[in-house]
C-alpha cells in the first residue's frame, strides 16, 4: 500500500518527521525510476550482444503510471525470438496472471540458474 496523502516540497520543512521522510521517499522513487532504471534497461540489441532473457529469469515489470513500491516482480515463462535469435518479447507470470511484455518494459533482476552440462 502506498503511503496516504500527497506530499509537497513544503513538507520537507515540516516539523513532522513522518511527512518529511515520505516526501524524501517520493523524490527518491521519482529519481530512481527516471535516472537509474533506464541504465538497467540498456538497448542490448543495438549496442552489444549480451545474454538474452531466458525462461525462469526474475524481472521487474515497469509500470510508468504506478506509484512507488507498486511495480510487480515477475518470472519469465516463455520467450519469443526474432530472425536473428534475439529475444524481443516474453510472457511473464505476475501474481497469478500471465502478461505478454516487450523486453524494453522489463528489467532483469535475477538470472535463472542453469546447470552446467558435463
């Protein structure tokens, strides 16, 4: 659940510590989603070839209109590759629902563990 209320810049000067902390958390969330998250979502297909998303990877589903702490985690259940073999679209299981998402709306958090072949 998001914190109740909307917080303004004036709340940072408030004597009420709780409002000040909530205002700072809102600023952190906005800056994190605008400045840091795009760095995690580099255009892999156009810069350098890296590991594709694979079945079992844990991803953060980017929802631009959601407030902080509401972006869901999901597990990749199916991948779709283009002619070159690069993953361009996936199916992600999120809280019991399965969503079809393009890779530019996903942020890889944990790679699926694959057992080495002997």
